[in-house]
C-alpha cells in the first residue's frame, strides 16, 4: 500500500529556507570570532602579530597558555571566580527556592503583595550609591560577601521557580503529604525538590554564569587585588593593560610584546572554559525547565 507524501506549500518551504539562512548567518557571526580567538591562542606570537592566523592555528604553540597558567594573578583570579561561582550559586538557588515555594502555595497569606513588591524591584532600584552605602554599613565592603549577598536573589528566577512549583507539582502530592503529617519543610525536601531537578539545573546554570561573569560589582565593592575575580584580571590585561604582577610584567621580563598579545586570546579561552564544560551537563534540562516554569499546562 503506497502512501501519498504531502507536499508543503511553496510559501512554507521558502520561509523555512530564509529562516535557515538567517540562522546560519547569525551562527557564523557568533562562531567565527570564537574560532579566531581559539586559533590565535594556539598560534605562535610571531604568526599572530603578522596577521597570518585566520581560523586555524599557525605554528602551533602553547606558550601563551604556559605563561597564563604560571601567572599568580591569573591563578588567584581563577580561584576567586570558582569560589564566587560555587558559593554564590548555592546561596542563590537556596534563597530562590525558599522564597518561590511559599509564593506558589495558595494557602500562603499575602503572597500577591509579596510578589508585587518583588516585581517592583525589577522596574525600580535604589541606585548605585544607596546600594554601596548599604554594603558599606553592613561591613561587606572589600569582602567576598559583597559579591555573594547583594545579588543573591534574581526576581526573574523567582518567577520561573514559583510558576514551576505552582504548575508542575500536583496538589494531590501536597494533600497526601499532609495526611502523612509531613511539615512544609519535609514536603519541600522530600516531595518538591526531587521533582524539580530540571528547575534546579536551570537556576544553577543561570546563577553560575552570572557569578562567573561578575564584573561591575567586583569593580565597585572590591579594592583588595587578592579578592579580584578573573573578570577583573582580564579587564586589567585586555583594557587597562596594567596587571599587578601579571602579563605585562611577564612580557617585559621576556621582552616580548608579541607574547602579551597572544596571552589575551589565551586568557579569554581560559575564562570561558568552565561555563562551556558545565553547559552540556545541564543543557537537556534547560529548555524543559524554562518552558515548564514559564508556560502553564
């Protein structure tokens, strides 16, 4: 028995081709600079400065990576960024779940008022100077807490988590847990969280990327170079070109400005590597967690 293949209308096929071409162009605009950076980081300083590198390493060399990984300031920044990312993500996910779960329960009195106040903070804030004064008065200035506490809760993440809890956890599970005499904390720990792995993966990824890319808060609140995250170190090398004991001192000692130029590309690759490693492990949860937390039904 033969089957008749349905032919798509020309308009649909044409639209699909246009969409694919546009996506390919966008992919090229995003991917080609990254490929160039990676290729330059693995090329010799002479080849990079001569402009002979395109999208494939020329005169393969690991000199820039050896210099970067032997730089005490880069290693210190990497260590600090790891602390901020791990500790910040743990604190943020914990606080986000703690505020989103009660807001998702219809039995929580005043939840609409609290939610309105949270959304209000998305539109209006106290400003930089009042926030700086609060951080200063709390004794967090020039400490690691200045990067962990002020931005610990994201309102957008709270909305996603609240919607997920409200739409994805059946009410029958709450009723069964209540009949068994479980407290709210027990229900959260034993019922809600095990069923919310996609949401937790999404929140962890969002907060990890935010903490890893922390730049402005560190620039405002931190003065001690030993507390600087990697992004501030990159700023000093890529923009200001004045690290404390970093790439420029190394380049001067070796009298190779060429190495300093290649070192910039290597540092960009090194700073992006952790996020690229983490993403594949949570990618399968990302779309599911965002869509379930944003769309009802």
